[in-house]
C-alpha cells in the first residue's frame, strides 16, 4: 500500500486561516495526518486486494455477484471517509480505484457504498446485519380524488418514429456520443405544440442476444452485442402526453453512460450538452421543417417556448443541469453546446434522480418522483431538488416531491423491466429469500407491480406537464402537498409535499433560529449532532448521501419526549411574514411505521400575542432498514385563529410544537404560509459559480504555488457555501461568502514541493453549494499534483532454505527509496519439480489470517487464494516477507514454494522476479 505523499500544501494553512473568519463553521477539528497504510495485520478484508505496480497500483474489490450498472455512484470508503469512485470492470463484479486517488487515507474499515447502501456487507440496521426484523405498517388510506385527472388519455391519436443523426463530440468524452431518439406526437393537432423531452439514466449499454445476463457498459458496443434501447422505455409516458397534445422525444445517451465513470460530475454536464444539442435541432426544425427527419415533419410543429424536461436517475440530474445551463451559461471549455438558447424550459420532472452536484435550479419548477423501494439511488437524494432551493431564488417556482410507496427504481422504464425489456433486466430492489423485506420484497402488500408503478409514473409526469406547461392550476393539489389523488394512478399510494409557489415567510432550521425544548440537528457522522441515531430504521431523504460526511446545510429540528405537554419553540432571528396566507404548512416526519403522533401548533408575534392554530397528526411511512422512509409529510393548520386573536401576521416571531402523544419523536423540516394558486415564474438574473480542476506535475525541485480555479459568471450578487477539504483527513471546513461576477470569492493556495522520489498523486478539493441568490454549476474541483517520478525497480531474494519449524524468509528490495510506503502483493505459484508445501506445513493461525481457511482439507499452498506481501516503509529500500512453517514427526522429502509479484488480475506480473523457498526436515 502507499502512504500519503510528503507534499507542501498550504490548503491546510488555508483551513487554519479560515477558522478565524466570520461566517465559518468547521465540520471537525483537523487531526494529525493519517498516512495510507495496510491494516495492522497486513490483510485486507475478503474480496479486496492491491493490484498493479508502481504508479499504476489500484485498490480492487470484487463482488461475489454481479453489480448491475446503475445510477448511484459506486464508492470506496474507509470508515466515514470517501476514498473515491472506482472504475467498473467489464465483468460487472470488479471495481478498481487508483491508489493515487485515495488521498492518503488508512485502508481500514473498507466499505463499498452506493447512495449510502452497503454493497459488500449487510447494511447497518438491516435484519441481516442486526438479527432483527420489523413488520411494516399497513398502507395509508387512499385520499380523496382530485377534480381533474391528468392520467386520462387525451383526444388525439398518436404517431411515432425515430431519428438517428451524426454523433457528436463532447468535452471530456473520448468517443462520440449518439444523437438518436424516438418521437411520439399527436396526430391531427393544429398549431404549435409544447415539447416534452425525456432522458434516461445510467444503465447497461450493451447485451448479447440469447445470453442471459450477458450485459456490459462499454461504448461503443463490442462486436456480437447489441445496444440496449433505454430511450424506448418511456413510450407509455410519451403516448399519454402525445394524446393530450404534446410532441414528445426520448433521446439515447448510451455514449455517455459508457464513459461517465471518469467524469468528476458523473456525467451531468455531458448530459446537459446532449439535451441542448437535441433542443437546438428541434429549434432548427421548427424554423425550417423541410430539413427535419421524416417523423418530425409528420408531427405538429414544436413550440420551443413551452418545453418540459423529464429525466430518470442520472438523466434527472442531466435535465436539471440543462435547465440551469439554458438560463446561466456554463464555461465554454466544458460545454458541448455553443449556440444560442432558442427555447424556454417551463419545468422539469425528475424520476429517482441523482444529485451529485447538490445544485438544483431554484427558479425552474420541478417535480421529483421518489420511489419508496428504490434499490439503486436508495437514499432518495433527489429530495435535495426541493430542500436545496429554499431561500435561493425568487421562491415562486413550485418544487414538489412525490413519494411513491412500493415503487422501485427501474420499473419507470419498460426497457429496464423484466418481461417487457428487449435486453436482460432485473428488479433493482434485491429480494433475498432468506431475508425478505417487509415493505419492498415481491409480494409485500406495499409493493407495486411493474404495471402499477409505470402507470402512476405516467400520471404524475402528465400532472407536472399540465401544471408547468399548460398552466392548469386544477392539477396542483396532486403535487403540492394538498393530499389529493389521481384515480388513473390506480392503487398506488402517492404522498406529496412542496415548497415555493404561493408559500410565504418560512421557519427554517438553518435560517438562524433559536430552539428551546428541542435541538437543531444536521447531516453529521457525530451522533450528538446527527438527526438520526444509529438505531434508526433506514435512512432519510432529507440527509442524502454526498461527498462529505458532515453538512450543516442539511438540518432539521429534532423533538423527543417521554410525556406530553412540553413544547418545542422555534424562534426566528428576524420576523416572519405570513400575511396573505390561508394556512400554515408544516413539513414534519416521524419514525417509519408509527401512527398518531399528535402535535399542537401555536404562533407568537413580535408583540407577544399568541394563537393556538390547531393540532396536526403525523403518521410514519411504511419503512424497513433498507428504505429511506424518514420523509416529511406536509401538514396544514388554518391561520383563522391567529386572525381572530389579532396577531400581526406580518411579524411572526416564533412557532411552538407541543406533543400530545404519550411519548415519541418527530423532526421539523420547515413551515410556511400557504395559499392556493400557481404564480407566474420568472428566473432571476443570478451569478453562477463553477469550480475547476487544475492538474500539475510536482517537478524535481523547488516549491510552486497553485490556486484552485473558481469562476463566477452571470449577474448580481449572491452567497455560496464553500467546503475546503483537508487532503490529510478528508474533513471539510465550511465558509459562507458573497459571490459576484469577475471577483474571486475564495482563494485556496496549494504549495507543491518537487522531488525525485516516487510518490502518489494527491488531490486538494474544494466543493460549493448555493445559499442565496446564486446557482452552482460545477460544484467540485481543486488542484491535483501528479507524481512524475518512476517507481523504483523491485528485486526478490531468489532462493531461501529453512528447517521445519522455522520461517522461510525473503527480502524484497527497491533500487531507490520512495517517499511513500509500498505494499507488494505476492502470489504463490506451483512448484516446477518436487513436492510443494501444503496447508498443513504452515502455521495454522497465519494461514487463517491470510486466507480465512483452515489446514484441512489439505491443499498445496499455490491453490489457496491468499493476500500476502510486505510493506516497505517510506524512505526504506527493503523489507522481509516470511511464511512460518511447523515441525511435524513425519519424514518427508524437501518441500518448496514459489512466489512472485502479481499484476492487477492476480496473475504473475510480466517481468517480475520469481523466488523459491525450500523446507527440509529437522535433524
């Protein structure tokens, strides 16, 4: 293994300087440097190994079963620290991360996570992990039907067809990306028609016909395989919208899926560029229909001033970025579209989306569909598309979250659904017969069938289209937390909450409030600060996974009581105006499967007048250890009591929540003045922040200072929260600063000391989120210092001998010292002649430590899978490796072993030295 490089870095000094700056919140105190080292026993967990040589060394994990390509980013962690996102192998099981990318973290408590979900072991809190099982709550009752049902087909028959244009080259992608799409449009519709564009998520790209489960994520597809037509999986949704008068197009993005593993933003900018490339073509065809493909000429002309974007999973993040880039242009060097914006995006629908960039667009309306049984983006991080917009923009855009109980990730796309897909497909919520999930296993009362799920999805996509594009306020109650249902969604239980639209004022935990009778909690690995304890049953979408383990921007007010009557008071630092509101809308969540949590709600104005508004009752969602069910319900109380009591609703000072249940827990997310209606939305002119990455060579001598590139474009002045990540610990220091075009908001210098010793690359990262009056494009960047020195040559003692009961000891030597410790994995080879040492000839404890097995049944050592090898400390040039043998009473001939260095696949490294060891009987 490789220890952290000794590199002069003033990013650490910047952390100390920032600590004395007003507005700074430090996530954790910096600790002493944590060098990257082997575990104390020199053994990695089962399934893990170190592969490669020199600068090409990798941390490798192999799954016992295939890991289908998905939208959640697979990540390697050491305890609470993110090591990096590995590259998936073509076998669907092997994942490799360059050791350079681990940033010097100790390789202890290794974990593989995807959206907070363990892939290499049972999740903490699961029935398998803790030996406990929970019975799920019954389904909530169906709410009253809405007056208008957008899931009913419209009056138009439909036509469909495809187009396939020349592929395009996008920045950061080595191979061209396809420009292919399927179009479904209304037949016989007159005039220009609104356009709905669909973008699928990250899925396998290719499959071998006739072979079960033979899929890959290569691009282009290898010979003998076919492309998986993920873009054809939304035909049901397209046909519904087309029958209602929309021109629809679903675009292919396999070229991005097959290459986005290397993109720092997981492909968000590439997907945005692809979306806007298609929109530009549609703008051309609307102006000059004679040059359009046949299906476009046959369809009504598209109205590019009324565009809805629909994205699934990483496609959701892609269309969010496309909406942003259409309003606030990205840096030209990273953008794959350079032309004018000839369209207006009226809203987005995001289905089980990722949000690696933590950067929702506040002034574009959105509906985010959260699948309650999502086995891919399982933390339901898409909730941030709502929570992350609060206070950022004008506040008039409606941002709705639609929680679909019993829906998984894949079945919103028919090409990802078994029995419907052309290629092999699966249920992303892995169903273990030994540990059935009470909420999401097939056959559970709360689980939807594929047909029920897709129908519900189509209905709520149509609802968003009718509200955002069509301006029909009658469908708003389906989306904004009012609690109405669409009969077309069938038996699906769909819950909603929202922010924006005609909401006013706002009590927010991160808005400078004072809390008595409760505490402000946040996303934090420290249980004393975290919102959910270690005994939580599952996860909360409100504190979804991010690059950092601690984030003060994601907070709530935690209430816990053992007897009724003790109020929690939330006092705002500045008066809150509820003037013009009809009700107070609160977002509160309680533990999954709980019922009847009752809270009395009261408000007090700045003159001290108090009004009891009424009682709210919260029920938990059906949940298990594998679901993200700590999700807020929207609960409203009328403000009529406050008006009768003479409160000044323009100056409300505090909000009180008094438990009336005997005991319990609850978490308060926010509260707003609510009134019906959907106001017109106009995007504010805002500054845009993009963090770049500078890659430099360390050089052979001297010290050079570099600066993390931060670009602010656009208009106006806003605020953003920057996170300076300590490269030694992975912990971040936060600072909220003003951002304005042309002015560097934060300076993070990085000093790189040159030398001639072999080392590793080192990253110094800066992350950013919008706080108020700003947008963030590229949220992550920094300075990467590349090692430019060759690895020293390695030699092995060619032959050693020992007597039974003594160790066989070899010396591994380097031609020159390195500035990092190096661990050399060794492989035992079959002997060429004579007898070979077996599992009974070596110390049984050593054998168990390096292989996990016992001496019986007896095997030659070369047939035992083991992970062994010495570590040569930084600055040293040699180390010893020993195999301890045992003495027996059996007369035996000489027995031998052969060993060599391995390559990344565990085979002999080409050109690597080979050594032998021979054991003879004791005299």
